[in-house]
C-alpha cells in the first residue's frame, strides 16, 4: 500500500476553551497574538469557545476581534464542559494544524514550536505537551494532593485504555487537521476525561502520537474540582465501555 504524503503547511487554528475567563483572557489573547505576529504560522486564527460564561468573557474576546486580530468567538449552548468546548473549536477550526490550549496559558504559547518540531517530519499526526517527561520544566507546581492524584489517574489510564503516555491531562495538544476531524467527530465525553478519550481514539484510528516535555506553571483559579477529577476515573471506564459497544464507529 502506498504511503500517504502530507503537505506540512504552517496554517494554524488555536482553540481556547473559556468559562468565566474575563480576568485572564486579555493577557492570554495578548500573549497569543504577539506570538503569532512574530511566528511563521500563516495564516493563523484564534477561536475562543465560550462555555456558557456568566461574566464578560464573550465581550473581551469580541473586543480583540474588532481590533483586527484573527479572533473568532464560538458560543456553546450553555455550560457543557471543557470537552464539549474543545470539540466545538476543533471542528470549526480551519487550519491545517489545530492546537488547543488552556485559557490560563499554563503552558506558554511559544512551546508549540516543540510540538511542531515533533510532527514536521510527517510521521506523527498528534503531538501533546507533557509535564511528566521532564518535571524540571515545571515552574510552579500543583499542590501535592493534585499532583499525586494526576499520577494515579495516569497509572489507571494506562491500564484501562492501554495508552503508553505519561501525561494525558496537560491541556496543550496539537493535531493535524485530518486527525482532528476524525477524532473529535467521534469524541463523546464533555468533561474531565475527554483528553484521554481523544488520545485513545487517535491511537485506535492509527494516528501516531508523540509526547513532548513542555514548560508548565500551575495557575491559581483552576476550574477542575476534586469531584470532577474523581469523575475522570469513571470517564476512563466509559471510554472502554463505549469502545466495547462499538459506539466510536471506526
């Protein structure tokens, strides 16, 4: 069978899921637009996906669009969860590469260059940022309880889903467009476990994934509660059950 050849362009969509982010979003959009203006990504767009915010998140994002930046604002039908917001943005993005990143930029936007270096040879369709591969790159660490909970989650994830990855939950992931379309049209989970589900689907669909150590800082004001984190363990079982039932329809 002939190997498919992909043209590796530098067009990019950056998806930022946002829920009540009026305070952090201005700094984030400033950093992202400054980076894009100096980068080789052409063309590039920013998609802010509002997840039913009750503050001025939408207005803040729209102000950047009015100032001439390539910012689009998408609105979810209410507060549906980060997984729903990311899926919405990844399906609407027009770039040949699509990155989703957290609204607090816990991973600096310039770290995308590390992910790009990992896929530019055309062999991998997905590159994910990792905190676990080189913890010396972590500037501000999470509280010990959350860090240990994350490590336990990943240990369980490896055994339930069979993914040989060290950190599925870092919110900094780059997908080639065809991989993004194939994965996110099948993604079902709307909340904490969606990262692991998306990577499980990518592997199941035959897309190569590369895990890359990136700089990361814990930022106060996380929307992830203890309860939602605990539900993430159940999400892993849901993914396995969905797969056994044939819900993902490969």
